[in-house]
């Protein structure tokens, strides 16, 4: 297959860490490569002059990417300033978004938020739900509570462990999956709480998709105490696997989980209420099964990773065609 050109993804720190955003980026780059595009992952400020298109990951917004004549697309997994409580980044994020030819948001709620920041065209392309998908439960373990998240303050892993402790159901076990060393201070607190809990909490660390899928097939409840999400991939995977979700009532979670239908949502920050919700599902198998079945049915309507990649590649090629035809300049003039 003849090479079509070069598409560069700007993201600090490359894609070596296991995060939802990096999984998304790798999938869409793979879809572009399959169509004959050479893809490069570059640090901010190092965009090759040979690029036909530049994709700017939201993690790079704070670096104020240099504007060039090359068409650019903002890929927004989250607004980092809001997710991490760093208000000083808002101006840099606004500048990056307003300078792009097109914006890709991973969720509808994020699209609505972005519409208050930029007039650039925005398209929603959500992540896939089937990287760790299981079609049916294989051997449910009584009392198994699953949490998937990296050790970062905004992901709330520490609070999720505390909530499982509040649930206090005899015989229940919690398994925590993710990069549990991502933030040293958060990691220290997580390890301390888990150690105090003894065998009731198991820190599994980073697992392969197959190993995580096996846990989805056995879990009674999926719990998250995240305080900010664009589109929570692990929640989507849990729902697709028929596992009811318990979490805080935040926009990114509410877009997936219908309270009382697919899971239980409580007031943000209320760890005691989160624990009571976990306990309610552990003690009521009929309710847990009904919510899990509804969650699976809902999730089946979401994109697979292949569909996500193809839709993203379609959009990128459309932007390039528009620019090469000269129509892109006119459309941007109308938006400014």
C-alpha cells in the first residue's frame, strides 16, 4: 500500500503508560496506519514539517502548541485543568482549542462543555467498550468488588477502597487494577490502606486485557470514586460485561450510567454513601443482576474499538481533503 502522507500526534511523554487516553490514541493511530498513513508520536514543539495533519492530545494543550499552516485537530479526552483542579491551565486550553481546525470530544457532555470555549467544529467519537469485554459471567465470585483506576488523586482509588470497607460485608473481597505507582504520594496512601485491610483488598496492579476480562466475568459490583471523567473506559467495559456500577454522580459517569437502571450513583465525595451503595448490591443479588443486565444491554449500543478507529480515521481524512481542496480556509473564516 502506497503511503498517503504523515499524521503527527502531539502528546507529552509518548504513549508508554496504560491510561484510557493512551489506549484510545493507539487505537486511532492504528486505524490510520491501516489506511496507509505514516503516524508519528511527537513531543510538543517538535512537529515535523512533513506532517499533513497534526492531532493535538488534550495533555499537550498546556504547552500552547505552535500554530502552523498544517491543519490541526484537538483530541479532547478531558480538560486537564478542570480534571486536576489546575485553573491556571484554562487559558492555555482555550488558546489550543481555538487554534484547531476541528475538535474531537470523547463524550457528549464534554462536547457541550467545549462549545462554551471554542467555535471550531466539534465531533463526538467515544472510546470502544470491548477491549476487555466478556459476553457473559463465567463464575461469579460472591462478594467480589472490582475497581479499575490508576493511583492518581482525581481517580479516587483510595476512596473506592474506603467505600468497600464501609460496605463491610463479611466475605467480600476487593480487587484493584491499574498503575498503582502513578503518583508516589497517592500510591503510598493506597498501599497503607490496603495493607490495613488485609486479605479483603488485593492490589493487582496492571493486568493484560484478558486478565482484566476474567475479573469482569467474576465481579459482583464495579466501584469507582473518580471525581472527573471524560468517558470512563473501565466503566463502559464493566457495563458491557454485565457488571452493575457504583460511583459518584459526575457528568462523565452519568452519561453512561442511568441511576437506578444500570447502577447506583451517589453525591460526589460522599464515601459513606458510596459504601452503602456497594453494600446494597452485594446483599441484593436480584437487584445487582437486574442492573447488570440493563447495563449490558445499554453498552451494546456503544462503539466497539474498531468502529471508534474507523470513525476517527474517516474524520481525519475528511479534514485533510477539505484543506487540500482549499475549502478549509473558508469554513474557518465562518467559524471565527
